[in-house]
């Protein structure tokens, strides 16, 4: 449940307007799986603080400021935005829609289609699920493999026993030796077998579209196409953030692995 503010214009179709709302209101605004563009807030105070800016952000007449939200009595609020008390907008308390898993690349909604997309799905695919469901595969020791183990095994076999990052060469800001610097994702990663869990170059299976969005709502799934093998350091940088365009572009260019 979140508080939704009423946007002006058609940001669903108007890319420039959509960008203005995102720039002004940040992660509260997003495209939903239903194809709508809305801005949802966890508290009515935050919703009202942004609602008064809608007129200005949309390029229309600015709303009058200085008024506070008033409760309706059913969980909703109203905000007066003009000199006449009848000039007010609703702040609705309702179910927030699931965020779309399509990531905008140059304003084009783009599906994540990573290098493990050809692996056969045998488990239920759902938002917020980790890669610990059964893969339907059996390891060399005769034991069943979960999705994560199967992904790493496919990566190893493709590289003659090495585990290689699917985002090798990816540059991002980081901190090393207490100094801000630029990190570059290595090609070869350390195998989780025998490597301490906190080693920054330890291979991890990453959700390209994170399991949860910035509102802590279910988002990315455990589908193989949403998986990538990267270092622990890079995984922590990308953790629970909207995937950068360059990540989606790079991961979609990686040829699919053959199981």
C-alpha cells in the first residue's frame, strides 16, 4: 500500500515529461507491469511534499503552495492547490502496482535477456525469488543442483574450468583502501568453492533486475534470463538499484551459453 499522487499530462507516452517527473521525484515514479506511469510514496507527508510541485514539474501553471494535506477519513488525503478551497487534488492510498521489469535504454523499454536465457526452466518463476530453487540438474557428485549452482557450472564448462564475469570490463565507482576510485570488473573471478565469502572477487550469481525495487516491493524474478555471474564487489554496487543502461546493454550482448 502506497500513496499515489495525480500526475498531469501523459508521461506514459511522453518520454520527455516522464524524464522530468523522474528527475524531480526520483524512485517514487516508475512504469508498472500494467503499462502505467505513476508515483507512489510510503508516507502521506512525502507524497504531499511532491504533489505541490506537480504543476511546475509538468510545465503547467504552478500550484499554490503553503497548504497542507487534509485527511479524508478513509486513508486518502486531499491537497488544496489554488486560492479556492474547491481547487484541490486527491492523494490516494492504494495498492502500488508492480514495477515493470523492462529497463529503459535510450527511452526504449528493454527486456533483460542475459547469457543463461537458453537454460531450461523447471521451477516456478516469480518476483523476489532467489536462485536457490531446483534446476532439475545433477552435479558430478550425483547430488541435485539448485539454479545458482547450475549457472556457475555452465559458466565453468564454457571456460575450461574458470569462472568468468558476464560483465567483464564494466566500470563503476568504488572505494579501495579508503579512497574513491574507479573499479573495473575483472574477466576471471574466484570460484566460490574455497574462496572466503567476503572476498570482493568471489563469483556471485546476480539478479540483473533486482529481487526488490527501491520501495522494497517484489520485482526481479529467478528466471535464467535475469541472471549474470559477476564479482561480489560489483554485485554490492548494483544491489537493489535500478540497473544502469550500460549494464543492460552489455549483458544483453553476451552470447547465450550452451548447457
